[in-house]
């Protein structure tokens, strides 16, 4: 399993929102022990988008470098409020540094430029 130190070198996903929605649908609808680009290219993702999907899953801590799934991926098979809370926890863990940078502000209080600048400084 990846350590927090290894996760620190990962970069956030650069997928479109519709692609991220499809990724979540794909991983939430089946019990997978390993995920490869084939899981996405067989569902009309281009090869580049399939690699971006794997990168997103790695960044979120849902798969390891070799594509093996982590226990966290099971949270995406839940439904209703338990799924919403589980996904929130996964996102907060993956973007921990960003959340820590704004611990004294509510999300609606953060100016867009301030968030973008912090994102660039933290993840570039």
C-alpha cells in the first residue's frame, strides 16, 4: 500500500468533470481488485483519457501504482449519504495540503484567485 510520502509526489487529476463522473460510475458499479487502462478504453475513453483516469485514481488513493485497488475504492460502491460522506473523506485526504492551507476559512470565503494560487503552489 502506498505511503503518505509516496502520495506526496502524485499530482491531482486533470480530467474533465464528465470524465470524472464516468470514472466514479465505473468504479462504483463493480467490485474490482485491479484497474487498468482497458477498464476505460473498453468504455469509450481514449487512451490518453484512460491514463488520466488511472492517475486520478492513484491521486485519490483508490489504486496503487501497479493498479491494485485499495480498500478505499469500496466506499464508491455505497449509496446515499454514506457514499457522499465516504467520497468526501477520500477527497479531503487526497487534497489534505489544500484543505490545510484554508483551515481558517469556509469554502465559500475563499476567493477563486487565492484558491488557484494555492493549488499551483501546492501541486505544481
